[in-house]
């Protein structure tokens, strides 16, 4: 999936519309985590260095469902962005129409000759036309721009007006630096990995990651499954699961995956061999290490991988040259059930090769473990990362690809 590059565009004196991903957690007007804003800074600085007339930044925030709601306003983001880049950012009260045009005009007021103005447009999803990919709304966005740059990999899996529709109208379009980095790292890992290639998948549901599993099965050397999703595989094999989370409607899917994995004898498909069980999911609940085939689990639930699984998984990971990790090994938010996820984070950090982390929980885990700075690439993609790893075409990326 090859997209045009920002390096191919002439930006001087142009109105440059950059679709960013500023979908950050905001509570009471305070930003809880500005990682996504910081991730956009290289592209913002690259654009500004090439002297556009104005830089327009556009993003969604949350799910306002086509209505202007104060709690979903991007105004706090404008303030934080000013602090990060040390430049004036004009906040537009809307992303289209007179409010946007007035903000663009205001961004140039009082500026030294040749210094670009910067405008952050209000939440794109305050208009229903954004998620509907409405041509009329896309046209309103396009009227603001001479050049379009998509740096929002996290929104690239949706064919929305600001990610797909606008590209039909603004022909000078390309990927930003963050988007390029995501495609380069994820693409190389999936298509041309250094080997051994190890994939680690965790989290709650097999159904959320089945396409990823199916796409990676023929490609990886080792596939490790942890977290609650492992219990669907256990039940599919007739093992006791107690009150652990199981997707009964995915049991046939799990059996099919096990069958396909067995058909690749040189590929190692590893499930936990022991786990930490407790009667309920809460801090202070009495926990015990138990083998996964022990029926004494009774009415308890599995909440983390056990010490022998940590040893086996860590050994497999440390032998790798390429690692992809998406999803925790247990309920790591509670310290009693965090040992497995923390150990995997450490093992991934120790890899002498390429390591890629995706998914909010996995990112939080490497941050909690203090090893985020030792990871090759931390993907901001969320659902987009999963769909890419699942082999799907991302509409926001396909729209930027050169015509055949």
C-alpha cells in the first residue's frame, strides 16, 4: 500500500490542509494524554519549514454524532498545541463555512512577511457529513485547501469526508511523516520481516483480532496468544475455563485457527501453560498460580499468565528479530495481575531487532514498565493498525496512492 509522500508536494505559499489525529482524552477541559498531539509535531514542523501561506489542522474528537457539543470541542487542543510549538494557533469555531474562513484570514493578521499562519479547525464530527463521507461536506473542506496531507493513520481505516472524500477534490495530496512511518514499519514487519518474526496478541476477544491472526498465521515464526482471548482457545480444546471470559460464538473460529496452526509444523503457536486465577476481578482478591488444565479452577477466573508461561513467552520473544505486540497478557491495571504484561513488555524491549507496539493497552503497558523509549515504533493507529495487520486496504491510504 504505497502512498504519495509529503516530500513530493510544493507547499510554498499554499493553503495546506493537514488531517491529524488529535483524538485525545479530555476531561473538564484538561488533556489527559497528549501523545497524539506530540506525534503530529514532525509533520507540522516539516510543513511550516516549507513556508505555506497557512497551515490548516483538522481532526475529530470522540463521538459527538453530528452535533456540536462543548465536551468534544478541540479548543483545549489548540491551547496545548501552542505550548508545544511555541507559535500562535488560531482556533476556528467550525471546520467549514464562514467561521473557518474568518479564522484563516485572522491567522495571517500581524504576521511577518512569509511566516505562515496556523489554524486548528473545530471537531470534524460536529457535522454528520464527516462520517457519512458526504460529497457536499467534502467540497466545503476542499474549498479551504490547495494541498492535502493525511497524517492521521488512526483514522485511515474509515472512508470519511476528511480522509477519503476530500482527496477526490484536492488532487495535490500525500501522506504526512507519521502516516509514512506507520506504513513503513507495519508494512515491513508484515511483508519483509527480519526473522525470527514473533507476533504477540492479547486482550479480551478473539473476534476483535481474528483477521490479524488469520493474516499473520502464514507469515510468523511464532505466534503467542495471551490475555482473556486465550480462554476461548482453551475451551475449544476442552480445557476448564471456570468463570474466565470466553466467546462461545468464536469456538469454531478458535478450532479452525488451531487446525491451521498445526498444519504449519515449523511455526510455533503458543498458548499459556499456567495462569493466575482469582474468584473476582478486584485488587486484594486471593490469587493462585494454576496449570491451565487443572479443573480446580472451579468458579474462579484467569486474570494473568503464570510464571512458567512468562518464562516460555519471554524466551521466544528474546530470540526474535521482529516483534509485533497488540494486547495485554492480563488485567495489568491491577498490580496483582500485571506481572505477565510487565514481563512481556521487558522482553520486547530487550529484543535486538525491530519491535512494534500497537493498541492503547499495550502502549500503556510499555509506558508503565518504563521501556517505551526502547521500542522501535509505537503505533498510534488503534483500529487502523489492526485492520492493516489483518491485511485490509485502508481507505485513507488507498486515496493517497498514485493512480495505476
